[in-house]
C-alpha cells in the first residue's frame, strides 16, 4: 500500500509531512475495504515517515506494527528484503512510498490488474497478493485505490 494523500508545505522536511484531511478519509475508507474484503493483515511494516504512520493509524487495524526507517523512500530491493524477513507472517501489510512501492508491485506480479491506476499508483493504491516466499512468485488477489471506494 502506498500512503494516502499528504499535505505539502514549501520548505517542510519531507519526512515530517502529515496527511491531509483527504488522506485521512482515504485511509479510513481503505481500512473499511480491507476489513470487508477479508484482507486483514496479521502484521504491518510501515515507513517511519509521519504520513505513512498516520495512514496506518487511520486504517484502524488491530494488527501489530513496526515502524521501519529503512522503508522511507526505499527502492524495490529494500522493500523486498523487508518482506522476506517477515515470511513467517500469514498476512503482511507493507505501507511505503512511491516510486519504490509501485516498482515493487510491477516486479512481483506477472499479470497486472486490469485497472488503469495500477500504472500511476496514486496515493492509497493497495495491491493484495498471494505471495510465495520460497520462489518469489505472486498471484494477484485484488487492487484498489481510494477513488474506487465510496465516501
């Protein structure tokens, strides 16, 4: 999952950016979707930036969470290493940033979803996979964005 919409103030430290009111609402809707769809994670790895942690908090999930500094603006190899280290978890949520999260999504699946937003991976884009750590293969289960979910 990519973090939801964040505010941007000129000169503000990127790591300290906060979610906008829109981003709070998007994350709330994504959390409801995850629950209704049965895609509840057992554990979450979340970048330690303020906007990613706020996105996670607004999802209102009850799983354990680790804030991971290495996920901040991480590239696909670092994101994949974080996932690999958690292969003992049945269902893992990775909440991070573009472009790394979108690039990883493209690498992990052979056949992308028939959703035009997959290629732009907007804030809140959420890809659900059945991932096999033994061979690194992944099967697409679902993909959504906040724009797909009713307010």
